[in-house]
């Protein structure tokens, strides 16, 4: 029996997916039972290198998701609409869905998975996070026996490429970004990547799976890399760190004052010790470090985007669904493949998160400034690991501070007082330390 695929989108990933489905030789035998029934594209008569019958192509995407012959709808058009509406309509018509669309899942996962659960069908999203890196399935299945403590990842290749170039060349952000756009590693509008929106979408999905609860995207704290300067990169090197844009989901231990299990969810540039596994992840590569009990640490590494890696993840999801359809006799979702959790996770406010900080100050070159900084931090319960004057920038002294673990709210309050101190010209950099 052939399982019929309705493919929405024939861009980079869609073409890569179709190429795998059309050339099953040497791959898993189940691929021979998958048939591309219809492909939704914007312009069906456009010349294509892909060897696919023109009769399969249509501009009417809705006709695909409502077609009684289609078993699995594969959504690869991206964006929020019409992707969301097409996924929901496919579900309403009893179609299983495979998607690589992290933006739709992060924002509308509640609506989509509720509809899927009611219909007893699957929505699979391995390709939505990490490209071809297998992380969604392990969180659902292989690591399911563990109590996950944290998921920490480099999940955006564009920002990792920019930070890697800045580190290697001592260049500033704007210079490297412009070159990355010219080379095609960054979009013409790089906002989603460099401001952390893409990473926040992915973190919301990972956290939902790791901690078995729904996540409100607006509760994910987010900072981008635009404020990271060549000076910060240089200081990180001197102090034994690499700067990475990290997506961090961490379970907080309940306290006597707050007995609930809360999560920290945050995306921001971070000083990562050179000894940490994520510090050596460079270029466009992604890596996700999962810590759990009893397994300890496991890391998933590979290319986080591109036609081949992402299409690999898409087709693996299609095969999982087809395998279930071959053996399933009751329309009850497989408990390790479906998304059945209903409650929302409690998220810790950023002011209450404990973290280490690096801060760089420009001050007037006069006696007593370091003492004033130390006193002000001490007044707010901020313990300093180091505070050093590193040199001069023009007629201003440059002072670098690294703290011990501190409550973020206390640190922010100290900074507000420091900004009003006599002799403080500016605070050009503020980054967290892993």
C-alpha cells in the first residue's frame, strides 16, 4: 500500500524532501511505499530542475489539505499564514501533518496540538529545531525516562557564524553581518536571527517537550547579539571564554517560599567557558546539550539548516507516521510521538534568575572609581569575582567586572545606581556568563 503525500512548498527544503522521496534506492525500504500525490506551489508552470510530473503541481494549496486521497500533509511554506490555517484544515480533514515551521508551532502549538489530539492524529516537527539534528524524537522517546534538568543550545546558525567570524577576525558586529548577508549566510532582513526571535521560537518548542508542558512564547526572555562588540570578544578571549548566543531552558529547584517547579527560559549572548562543550561549536553549526537524571549530559551536534539536513528530518517524520499507519488498528495517538500535555509551565521572572555577569564600564580617569563601583555592587548584594581596569579608550578608563552568581534583579538595581555615580560615562556592554 502506498501512502500519499501532499507537499506544501517546493523551496529549498521542499525540493530536498521531494528528491529523497523520488529516489528511495539505497534508503529504508519504507520509502518505497511513499508517493508524492500533490505538490502545492505558487507558480506551477515555473521551470524546475526537479524531475516531477507537471500534473502533480497545483497552486491551490487548500485542495491538497482537503483531498481525501492524501494521507500526510507536509507543510514547508514557512511563515505564519497561510501555514497555520492550512495545518488546521489538514487536521480537520483527518490528515497527519509534518512541518518544519518553528514559528507556527511556537506561537500556535496550543491550538494545533489540541486539534490534533481531538482528531487522534499526529503533528510531527523534527525539522523545526536543529535542521537534521535529531533532537525532537529523543526528547519525546529516548530520553523520556529522565528527569530533564536543562536544555542549553546554540540553535541559530546565522548568529553563531557571525560570532565565530567576530572572534577569528576581531571585527565588529555590523561589519561581519554585512559580509554574512553578501555571502548568503544572513537574510536581507536579519532581525529574526540576530535579535534572537528564531532561537526563542526553537527554545519554546524544546522546553515544551523537555518539561512536558505548554510554553507561552511571550514568557521567553530574549536578547540578540547586536550589542556584542569586538572589545567584548577580546575580553572574553583574555578571560578564557567564548561568546555564544545561547537558548537556555532550566528547571529551578522548588524552595520553601515557592514550592512550584518553575523554568528559566532565556535567549541571550553568553560568556561560555572554553572548557564547556558548547564553546567549540563554530560557524553555522548547531549543538544542543541536554542534562538529565540519571543520564547526565548528552549533546546533539550538526548542521542546523540547509536543504539536505532539514529534508532528512522531514522525511524521517513522514516515515514514522507511515510506519504507524501500517500497524495501527485503533485511531489512538502513539503516546511517545504525539503531544498530549495540557498544562502550562510556570516560568520564573528574569529578575529572580540567578546568573553570573560580565559588564564593561567607561569611566573618568580619576581616583576612587573602582572603589565606588565595588561599594555600589556590595550595597545590592552583588558579589564580584573580579574587577580590573584594563586600559584607556580615548580619555576614558575601561573597567571590566565579572560577578559571582547573583539575582538578576539585584544586579539591575546596582547598575541603575552606578549609572548615576559621579565619574561613570557609560556601560557599553553587559553579558551573562555560563
